[in-house]
C-alpha cells in the first residue's frame, strides 16, 4: 500500500504539473543545498527561516506570543470578512444585524469568535511585548523592530476602538462619545483643547466643533451615521491595510536582525 | 552606471555644434542640481496637494444630522421655578425658569455623557449611570461629575419666541454663564 503510494508520488513528481508548481523539481533531496532550495523556492516556505536556533522553538522562552498574535489576527480577518456579508453599517440596521448575526445566522458563533478574538489579540500583543522586553530583545540591532512593534500595538488598539462602535448599542455609542471627546481635547487641533483659540483671526475661529480633530474622526458633531460609516471603513479596510504593511516589515526585520533573540 | 557613455563613432562631426542638451552627453553638476530641485519640488508639491485634498475631503460641507437649533414656544409657557422636560427627548434640553431668567441645560452628564433624570421631589438632576447629582441650576454637588451641566444659547426671535441654539455652549467653570446669550431675562 505505502509502496504503491510512493510509486504514485514518484511518478507524479515527474509530471509537468508538479514541476510547474514546485520549482525545485522532483529530484530526490540529498544535499544540504537542495534542502535549502526547497524552502527558498517556495513563496510560503521562504517566509520561514531555513534553520532555527534550538532556543527559538522553546515555548518557555518565546511564549509563542508573537505567533499567536498573528494567528489570532488571521482568525479575526477570516471571521471579520464573514461578518461583513451580513452587517450593514447604518444607524437603521447596524444593531439589528448584530443581533441577527448571533441569533439567526447559521453558525452565528462567528460574531462571538470575532469579539473574543479581538480581546485575545490585545492580550497576546501585550504579552508578546512583555516577553520581548523581559528578554531584552528590544536592544540593538532590534531597536528598530521594537518601534515597529509599538506602532503595531497602537494599530491593534485602534482596531479595537473602531470595532467597538460597530455593534451600535448604548455601550458602543457612549464609549466612542467619551473616546472622541479625548480627540476634541487635543492641543491646538481640538475645539475644547488648550490652544484652540490661538488659531483664530479676529472673530473667525478656525478650530471649532465642526472643524477639529474630533469632527474629522466622527464625520459629524456627535456620534451618528457619519461616525458609524467612518469607523466601519477604518475597521474593515483602512487600519487592516496599514497594520499589514507594518506586519510585513516586522516579520522581515525579525529575520534580518538575526532571528529570534537568544539567551547570551 | 559604470559603462562609459557611448558616442556614435561613425557619424561625421557637425560643423556648427549648437551645443544642445543631448541625452548622450553627461549632465553637468549645475543643471543636475537645478533639475533635481525642480523635479523633486514638483513631486513634493503634488504629493502635498493631494494630501491637503484628502484632508479637506474628510470634512464634509453638508451634515445629515438632526437640526441643532429649535423654537421652544413663548416665555410665558414656562412656569417660574419649574424644570420643563418638554424638549428633553427630542432635543436633549431642559428649559428652566426661575424668578428672573430662563436658561437651557444640556441633558448630558458631564461625567461620561449619560442622560440624567429630573427628580422633582428631591429638586435635583440625578444621573442613573454613576450617581452624579446636579442642582436645578446645573451645578454638580454629588457623584463623579467633575463640572456643572452645560447651558445652551437662548435668544428671542423677532416675534418673541424662544430660540435655542445647541451649537453654542456655556460652561459655568469658564465663567460663561454670565454671558447674556446663555440666559433670557424675563
């Protein structure tokens, strides 16, 4: 049975189809170079190092928190896309669609997975940072990647913040009211912040409730239709786009800075 | 880069060379810097222009929000010493008349923005969320609210009706309650 399978596989490796997909070809791997080439010649495999230091796979050392953060991010991406098939970001439908998602839609679990996953991602990102800090992995040559990581943390928080509004329940509306009032208190750029009155010529005030940072965020003077749509677009397209760019840089720099840091 | 610039070797030399800017000739330092500044300047200007356009795009000219001002009837429709809840649900405003003036309180708790209730028996506004309490004037006296309720701009129209503009707010802690637009003398 297994021999038959092997024969089938050997024959399959000789076909043009196999050779077209796997660039290394079907030749048996016997040398170290060939083994390396298999990894390098595959777009998915090449994301992974050719070899790992022994400590890098020790859960005790890495906690696997960076990997888990990325895994949860993928789960959130998939469930998020699924939620978008039912959710309509309007004042009229948003709340009802969320109820509908958990009560009527088959496997309404998706919404709960997305919600709990979001909480989990914040936790894993924090723990990842904690681990990186405690192992001193922020030190040169990894200081640049630490800064990228800080940006990724902020982006994770912004993803949470924008997602917070979308259920459009009382908690969401008031939480974003409070959160956006902070934007209104930005120095110079917020209408109720310090220095806003400095940006005025005579009686014409340039920074007021309909022209400040809070207004740009909400697309209106209070949390309403404009804010819901703005947060939806940021949550589903804008921020994921930015976070993925930083993630690419982050993963690439882990490799270029010498892989996972080790005990010295 | 390291390749020498190739010149056509088998062409006859021109008799009157006007010294044109030829792609085959290396650019001298002076014009390289000049064109670099012009090129990069234009690039940055276009980028900045697009940036400014995107920023402006995010500030809409027309808002599809509920109106922020309303007519609230005539002053004699309000009894002295009473808190009117007539426009609480629709416009988020209490209209209060005391012996000398009418003022409008915003129905937003200054703690976290919930809507307090007017407790007629206890003569106070009480927020159900975290228990902040406010006197009839709007001054906070209990609970976590850090400052008094805000007042809205109140004026009279030409035919004597009360006109309330919610885009203009008056805060006691900034000394704005003495502003003549923050109350209506009756």
